[in-house]
C-alpha cells in the first residue's frame, strides 16, 4: 500500500465470486513466459532439512512446498494446480442475539429479511431453503474436491458495525449488544468449518487499527465489551482488544479444532508504512518487531501462522487513478523494493515464531493496458519467479486476489496467473527451508 492503508474497503464475497518502481518498471521476463535471466526460478533453491517453521507448518497441511492460491472463480480454480482457494466473509451479521435457524423464518440483517435471499448476512447467501451457512459449507466441499485447501478471511467487524472504517468502527467493539452478535456470528462460522482442515484469517486491518489509534499503541488501551458479549467463550478474558483476540483464537480451538488460524500483520500499523519506505537507513526489523509485539499481546502466540500483504490494489491503479506511487523495484536497487518487504516479513515471523503467508497479492502484470480490472503490477511475476526469496524470509505461501472490485482478477489478467502457477508447479515448487 500504498495510500494510507487506512479506510480501504475489502472485496465483498458476492462481488469476488466463485462458488454460488516507478511508473514503467518491468519484470525480468514477460507476463506469462517462463522465468527469465536474473530470477531464481521456481524450485531452483533446494530445501535443506526440515527443522524450520515453514516446513513444520506445511507438513501439517500435507504439503512440502510453498503454497500458491487465489481468490478466484470456480472455473479458474480448475485451470492450474492451485493449493489454496480463499473466500471473504464480509457484510453484515444477523439482527437476533444468535444465528438464525432458518433463512426463511424470522431471520434478518440490518432490518432486511433474509427470506428472499436479499439480506446482508453471509449465512443466507444461498438457496434460502437450505440451512444457514451453506455458502461456506459448499465452498469448503467444492474446494476440497479439487484437492485444494479452503482459506476463509473473516472481515466482519467493519462491515457489520455501521461505523466509518478505522477509528470509528472500534467503538462498536465496546457495544455489548453488537459484539455479542458479532461473536455469535464467529462461533456460527466456526461450526460450519467443524472438523474440516481449513485456514482461517481473523480480521485483517482491525488489529492494525487497534495499534494505530491509541496514543500508546497498546491493545489494553481500547475498551472492548468481551465478557458481557460472550460470557460462555470469553468470560475469563480482559475487556480490551487483548481479550478479544485471545477469545476469538480460543474459539477456533474449541469449535474448529482442525483449522489453522492466523492474525494479520499490517506494515502501516505503527503509523510508519514500511512497505513504502524510501530511507535506506530506516530500521525495518525494529519496526516489524513493534507490529509483532502488538500481535503477541492479542494472542498471536497461540496461532499457527501470520498473514502479510503487499498492497490492497494494483500499482497501476494507484498510479493512474490516484497519482500515487505503489511500485516495488524488481531489481531491488531503489526503495521501496521487494527485498525490503521480505526483510520486514521475516522479522515479523521471527518475533512471532510463526511462518507467514503472503495474502491478497495484486494480480496485475506489466502487459495489461492500465484500465478497469486490467491494471499493471509486478507482484505476480516477481513472487512466482523468486520463490526462494519468499521461503528464505519464512514465507510458506503466496495467495493472490483483488482487494477491491475495480482491480485485476485471475479472470481478467489474460491468464498470466494461471501460466505462472503452472510454471512454478512444473518446476517442482519451492521447499520451505533454503540455504542462506
């Protein structure tokens, strides 16, 4: 990112689909071609040993090489050997104190009945004659049927709060009535996951806002009505952001014991956006440690992984529509560049003692015309031709997807992502542990 990463909207699931640097910089090979000179190429850095965070995590998923995945439509997911398919859970929650038992009887969200399939609650985004939650249950089944791992991004706190994104939305967390419905919705989602092996990402952005806005940057400085909202699952937790994070993670272990769960680390949470830093003397690792320490205070020590991201939108979109720089130099000579981003991500992983997953990486490439849903970016081509660098930093996967409905998607990129994933897989993939 980026613009100030604050106040940016994520892509709503029903728009995203599926189921139901400087201007002019370029990569070292053309979009869709095999890796060119100067890249490490898929799989060319051999793995060595298995005693590293990444290898251990991947083994629990039945994998041995870095994951590749995307937010994509059903048809696209079958065009390449993707490891992961992800889905947003974002919009509203039910109006009742607990999850609706039927979409057609007494179920509403934001005052709108779910009986005709037009409400904002994700639990009824389906044939309303089916039991609530089929939207998620069917996604899990369809994804697993292709041998892929389902990944769910839970992004409800802002969308359901009714407040402006950022500092304002945090007020809803201290409203026991709202938070009670929110945590009941989280419980309902986890029950749809049940015993399945699913990756869960909790509230990207929210943890960053909780660090960004308090003057002291501490989780304990934001009041959250944790105990009153959910005495069953959260009765022993503190009434602040630390208690909220720990409760939501503990709920995963209770209701979805085979799931893997992670929080999101934002490069801008400290009020300094490291992803856009141009000062070569800046202490990137120290800034990363501040983010990691905050996440530890909200329970990250009990998670399985952490997610990180490059940008919520294509660099070409920022350049053409906002007049702002969003490029990373692929030659790693001029800041901001990829090596700086990997240094930051590695420091976060090291401090947390958790591997990281790159999530919502922009899908654009340099052969696109810089117009609606076809914007230029160099992240797909760089990440999938430098997987050794990703692994060396403690990364275990690369998930691509649009962060906004105007962005490039795997369906509008001319097939570049599919070609790159095929090339990565055909070369054998990248082991998680590499020689340094």
